[in-house]
C-alpha cells in the first residue's frame, strides 16, 4: 500500500552546487599545516637537546673508560721500566752488563759525553 505523501515545494528554489566546501577544506588544511609547523618548531629543538644529552653521556663514559685505560697503560709502562724488571728481562735474554770502560768508549765513539 503506497500512500503518497505530499512534499512541500518551493518553485523559487533552484538547486545549486555547494561552493563553500573548497573554502572549508582549504581552511582545515591551513590550520593543520600551521599546527604541524608549530609542533615541529617546538618539538625539534627539544628532540635535539635530548639527543645531545645522550651523546654527552656517551662521550663522558668514553672519556672515563679511556682515562682508566691510560692509567692501566701508565702502570704497565712503569712496571716494564722498573730497573729490577729490566735486569730480569736482560738476564733472561742472555745480556750482561758491559764493562764500565767499554761503556764509556762506546759513548765517546757515538759523540756523547
């Protein structure tokens, strides 16, 4: 059973295309771009500062590690330069102390006094 429902009509209205949607889309896109730009300008320096802080912490740990390594190497060098250690190594290699007169003549022949 189809019942016809009368609709109100207005003879003076003419259907037209909505031309404001383009303006609304441009406005929304412009606001989005401005918001994205503001967030980038605020967030980027903070992100760089955090990144630099992590780099600084890494470099400080590297410096500490290298200072420890330097101390170890200095102690090792001092141990190897110790006269008692040098004497033990020389005797293990079969080296002997030169006669004092021969040592003096060797220095003179090289031009040292």
